[in-house]
C-alpha cells in the first residue's frame, strides 16, 4: 500500500487547519512537500506546516521539530524516517497541519503533498 495525498492543489489558504487523517501505510520514509507559488498578502503573513501523528485518530502530536515558517514564494521539502532529523513515523494515523498568522493573511496558489516512500 502506498500513500500520496494532495493536501492543497493550487489553493488559496487564509486560515489554519488540518488535512484529513491518513492511515500509515508503514513506509520507511515520508516526504512533506510545500510549494508557495503566489505572493502572500496581508500584514506580516506567515504559514507553518507540521506533520502530526496519532495512535487512535483522536489525540494528535507533532512529529519532529517545528518546520521553518514561510512568508514568501518558495518551496519546502521535509523528509521523515529513520536517521532523519524529524524521525520515523510509526503511529497508525498521520495528518498535515498548518498555522496561518498575520493580519488578513492570504496565501494564493499553495500546493501541499504528503508522500510515502519505500512502500
């Protein structure tokens, strides 16, 4: 079983949120890819992504260290797995969370994907 989930596809994001929960396919490694293709607007807009895991689909914990805050056009790719900074994902459920801050922040054209590698 493999996992390739598009969380956002050229979407406009202006509020914090979470993806739907994914069942862990027991991949050795996972990749979180974020692309901000449009210029953010608002006063000091920032967006920060995180991978959260859960043993039961109810209680969620952030996996690994906090990711870099994004505030401009660019890409962020973060690897999860054994011998990575973020660590291995062994819990049953996984989701992607994002926190948006600033005054009337708008992030146009956001694409976010979470992929299981080595399935």
